[in-house]
C-alpha cells in the first residue's frame, strides 16, 4: 500500500477496492440466479399449477396438494412411502456412519503414517466409478442366481442362499457403498484434526486404549460424525436409483412392501408426466428434509448442552 | 504416534476391518470387470470361459456408445465452464471482503446439499418453459450449476495457500491487476484448477437423476445404462462398465497427484 502514496496523482486505492470484485463474481452470481434459484422458485410455483388436456396451465390452485393428501395413506400411499424413506434413510445413515468411522479410525491408528494416504486413496477409489454401474454390479451379485448364490451352490451350501435382492436391505447396501467413500474422507479429516497430544496425555495419565477412545477421540470426532450422518440422511432421502435397481421399486422392509418416496416421485413422473403434481411431491420432500435436519440440529444441541 | 506399538490388539482388528472394507468396496468393480470377459449370459459361477463377445455387441449395437459420446461432449464442456466460473469467484472470495460474503458462499454450496432429484424436477419445470428441455444443452446448463461448488472449494483451498505478498510484489513491479491474475495467480492456482476440473468432470460424468429428467431423447451414459438395465440384464453393460472404469482410473490417478495433497497435506487455511 505504500506504493500508492508515492503516486500522489492517483486517488487512494486499497486492494479491496477494485473493479475485478464485480466482474469476477458476476458470472457465478448470474449462473446461480438463472439456473439454480429460478428453477427452485419454479418448482415451488408449479406445484400450484393445474393440468388441462395433458398441458400444464399456470394457476394458483391447491388441487395437487389436495389430491396428494386426500389419499396420503390409502390409495396413492405417498405417506407410507415417505415413512419407508425415512426408515431406510435413518438406518442407512446409522450403519454407514458407524462402519465408515471404523474404517477412518483403522486408517488413522492402525496404518503406519506414511501409508495412510495410500490406504485412504484405496478406500475412496470406487467412488470415481459410475454409481449406476456399481448398482448394476450389485444386482448381479445379490440376485437370486447371482454371484453369491452361485458360489454357495458350488460349495453345496444351496440351503443357505441369500434372498436380499428387491428388499430394502439391498437398497441400503447400494447406498452404503455409494456413501462410504465420502463419509470416510469426512471422518478421517475430522480424526486427523484431533490433537495427538491429548491422546498421549490421556494414555500417560493411566487411561486404557478403550478409555482414551471413548473419552478423548469419540467426543472430539462428534462434529465429524454429525456432519457425516446428516449428509448420509440427505443423500439417502433423495436417492431413487438404489431403491429402483436393488430394491426393485417397491422393496420389502419391516414396514412393508413399499417404494421409497424418491422412487415414487420418479415412477410417478415417468408414468404420468404430470409436472405440477411431481413438483408438489418434490416440495413435500423439501419440507420433510428441512424438518428432519432441524430436528437433528435441536437434538445435537441438547446433547452438547448435557455433556458440557 | 504413541498409540501404535507392538502387542496392541486393536491394530490387528483395525487392519482386519480395513481388509473387510476394501473387499466390500471393490467387490462390485471386480465382478464387473471379470464378467465382461466371460461367456456367462448371467453373471455367476462356474465361469464359462474367456470371450470378447460383449465388447463386440457393445461396439456393433451403438446405443451405449452413442450415449458415451453424448457424455463426452457434455461433461468436459460443463467442467470447463464450471472451473472457469469457479476460478474467478474463488479469486474474488480469496481477495476481497464485502457484505453478504458468507451468505453468498452458503448459497453456492446449496446446489450440492439439495438432493439432485429435487433440482431435476425444478430444472425440468424451468427448461420446459423456455423450450430447452430434452436436449444435451439442457444437461450442460444444469450440470454447470451442480459442479461449480466442488470446483470452487478446491480452487479456494489452493488460493488460500498463496501468500498475499506474491500479488503485491507484482503490483509493485507495475503489473496491472488483470496481468497479475493471468501471470501470477493463474499459474499458482494451476494444480487446484486441474484438480477442480477433474472433480467437476467426474461429478458430471456420473450424474444421473437430473440428466434423466432433462435429457429426453439425447441420453447421457448413466441414463442410457439405466434404461438398458430396467429392460433386461445385458452383459454388454459389463463391457461398457469396464471401459468407464478405465476412464475413471485415469481421472483417479490425476486426482491423486493433485487433490489429496490439497486436502490432507497441511493446507494453511488462513487467508
């Protein structure tokens, strides 16, 4: 800034004051407004349109929502699908987070420091391959005469054949396989951020390894665990592919033979191409997600206050 | 590391678990590659011998290859535009302070937090209105939104490592601001830009649900695979899968060289 003072003819300018500020941010701002905010507003608005002779007509009618909620738990069963979705998403997030946390811990504590990067890289490598293709592969692995069952048959264990395909368990396997690499990175980074001195201090003050884990490492990775779990819930709620390909559309679970809500939106649109109703269904999903996340934040906040 | 020492049973369990996790992660990929070279009509054991017939079928049929071509037009284009937008924005975020910066940054990350299913329905509503839906161009427009946020995050990580004195020196020596950006900042950010492009490319390459809603009769590869899949089991999917897996391996090697040092190699995050 001292240079500016020497050229007294020019007005004072700081590095923060430059035309580049506007020019460099404008492309992002414009693209986001036109192709992100506008579609979202459209989504909310189209939910109130009506359909006449297979054409969407701008309107402000509550017809779509009335239609959807009129048979929420009976004929159309959107409500039951929503419950199925929440059940699948929460259990998936639970298992995916715990299993990935164990992987992240293993990399951080059971692998020599100079091999850790390679170990992490191998763990996340499958993420870069196509999700649809991985689901197809799981389909051939889990199906009735698929890879696992044919191996069991070879060993004369045909009685123990698994029957997972077209259940929500298969849906969860596909989702966990998709989520695990991302969660492992989130959790590994949050474990790396823990100060090693704290762990050493706990050990030297007489903690067993298990105590050092439960009293130092686990509380300090809470934020990472929360982030990972919420991310897993959002992705699972919004994913239709695993439910369609591995769950077979309407996979069985404890709740019953029901599709997830996301699969239902997809099949609803492809069978009716009724965009206003699809938009209304998507809007309901947004509301449910916001509520689920808010509930999660409140619960996390309460837990933090109790422990501190 | 004090916790790693001889005779610690947890080390054994940790490595065992890591082995199981690797097996789980790689099982589908191994199956995909293995059965793309096997005569079995339905993947399973016993193996029926080596063949290239599924690759033959893939190349003579053309539907999936067409879709791969579509994807190879859309994804590089979207990744390039997104990376350019992201670089300029990352530079501005890194250098300037202004009101509403936090809000703006939050808004940028929103597209990856909102499920693509919802975005897909929204995009379709807008694009159908302006008669753009059902084209590859529509997929391009929407993918740029989706992949700008991760690209921005990567480039920001890199720019945060740049000492402010570097730019100040260039200004002192008489470079204009634009010259400084082109001749000093851009070369410094290059690893970040390269990593961001690869990440953006991968996200676009793999994106399914938005493309399913807006691509219409010009499907991208994931959409085409999906429509083959719901029709019947077809082993040429194994063949295209193996090819796609090869592409991903190349991207992965590029990312390993660039992205991981940025993520876990002690970045100084204070800008």
